């Protein structure tokens, strides 16, 4: 990988990680167009490793952008659970209309509760990712038939979610239903072409969340998943990637972080006033075009 190739890969990753058009699909396109790792015997595995490492740049972008939220969630989660375990937070007592004393169960704050929702929502993708790790890293997930099919499938599901969702619920109203809906939807992101943000925003909309709330929860939920895959692949990338790949990978990661931060800022503001229609149309056009080109033999699936 050259420095120019690294910059292009970083830009593609930063732009597409958070916009619901599939970063993995576009990185596969970019790696083919740039002829990345050409002639290498483990090209598919090396491409997967490089993509996972470059994703760490967008992980840093999420961490910086949502630093106040992450700090508030972490502090509240630790403080309140220590208090509950230590027994210093006791149930509230209120007097009923008939004069009886009623014990109310102590509830966690919104920040501490959101910490649990992120944990619960991260379980499905973690379990499935570990069970199918070999398939995810293999050639099947680089197949353009798979990518094109998922581009179209998620576009149609996202369109359905836009149509049926009431889009009324805010961050303070999120519950276990949201964590499970978005967490299970995130499993689809293990298939290239699905898009982590596209799948999770779709899940949030099906759960009745506002568009920007669905995107915000999607980004928070992406932190454990991106961190786990990136750090795991970083360890394995040392053995998989060709010599002298460290500098280009570092450049790609930095570029992806800078572009990713700007993309988060843009998307959250965009979704406050606009639907995901433009992304749905883009996915449909690209997916159908790829399917036609594959069917006619203009491009090869692998």
C-alpha cells in the first residue's frame, strides 16, 4: 500500500463508515480499483485486516465527538452501581393517597441506563462475529453478488422503516427494546454491503426513534464493535500484512479519523430535518447497477 492509496482508503472509510451506504462495500470497491495487495497470496485476509485497522481512525472520531456523552455515561454507570452494591442508594419512600408508605424501586439515571443499553445492544454482534469470524474474514464476504444484494436489501428495509416508524422517541425514552432492535440489526453489518450505520439506524426507526436519535444511538453502539474488530485485527495484521505497511496504515487511519469526525457532524445535523431517502436511492442505484453488471459478466464477483 502506497501513501496515495492510504489517503484514498482513509477518505473512503471516513466518509462511508457513518453514512448509511456501507463502508465495507466501498472499501472493497476502492481496494479493487487501487489493486490493493495485488499478487499477495492472502489478499482477501490482508484487505480485511487493513480495513479493520483503518476503522480505528473512525473509532477515535466517535470517541472525540461523543466524549462528553461517554464521560457522563461512564461516570454515572460506575458511581450508581457502586452505590447500589454498597447499599447507599435505598428505595424512595412516598405516601399514597390513603396514607400508606409506598417503597419505590431505585431507578438508574438516564446516563447509567444508556450504558446498559450499549452493553446489551453490543452482545448480538459480538456473539455472531466470534462464531463466524473465519467466514467474515474470508473470500465470501468480498463477493460482489453478496455486496450488491445487501445494498438493495438494506435500502428496501430502510425505506420500509421510514414509512412505518412514528419517529417520536428521544434518547431519554430508549429502553431494552431499542437495544435489542438496534443490536440485532447491527449483526447484519457483518455482511458487506449492509452498512453498520444503515442497519442500526433502520433498527432504531423500526423501534420508533427519531432519525437523529437513531443515528446517535447507532454511533454510541458502534464503539464496542469497531474497537473489538479493529484491535483484534490489529494484533493479527502484524502477521498478515506485507512488510512496510505500518506507515501507510497509520496515514489511512489518521485520514479516516479526520474525515469521519466531519461526517458525524454532518449526518446528525442532516437527519434532524431530512429523511434517509437520498441514501436509500443511492444504495438502490448502486446495488442494481452492480447486479446487472455481474449478471452480464461485465465485472467479476471476486
